[in-house]
């Protein structure tokens, strides 16, 4: 059995799409997911599964949420080992930046080269970003609440789903 991390986008944010994590874990039992654990109320799950396809797992979770809670929630699933790589390869860590300024945007696929080139022509000042495969490392100097580098911004520029986690959450999910 492999360990996976599911990142759900847009639940329990500003009183919208409210799902209690224990109810979500219960709803996912028996769907090919085992030992389901949640971290905070914003849609982070760690679980085991014999299913080896992350897209299949994302579909299973999304469909269960639709059936049980009548909500359309985008879901990304990563192998926990992939998340370890994201953690270990963050180029901003070498600069000893305070963790509350660091974020990771997870992309559903690697960006198309032409779209990525257009994105990189944008002035992000005062914030910085580094794209690495299906991940964008963010240094939001004034915090995520004040940056233009949001999920919606990246989704518009890259034409794909994106979900972002702060650095502390990323580290916690690795340790679960």
C-alpha cells in the first residue's frame, strides 16, 4: 500500500463549501482509501491505498464529495514521496526565508512552455516565484493575503487547476 496526500481546493474557506473533516474521512471510507487522516479544516488528507493512479484517486474523492455533500470540489492527489521532494527541493529554503512567507502552488500538470514563458514575463514585485515541474514555489514577502500570485491568477495564466498551501502545512503533511 502506498501513502498519498489529497489537496482539496476551496473547502471551508470564508464559510463556503463547509465540510467537517471527520465527516469527509467517514465518507471516503470504503472507497479504496485506508487510514485516512486530515490536517486542519481546509482540505488536506493523508491516506493509504492499493490504487496506484493519482488521477483515479482524485476522481474517487471528488465523486464521493459530490455524492455525500453535493459539492463540486477540485482535488489533487500526490504520492507522499512527491510531497517530500517538493519539500526537499524548495530553492527558497537555502535563503533562510521565514516560513510564514513561503508557499507552494501545486499544478495539475507541468505548464505548457509558451504559457510559462508569458507568465515569467510578468512583474511579480515584491514577490518571487520559481517554477519546477508541477510546482510553483512562492516567496510572498507581505504574505499570501497581499500577493497577486493566487490560485486564480495562476489558473488564468496557465489554463489549469492550481491549489496552494503554506510552507508549514506542506511540512506537516510530509510528517503525517
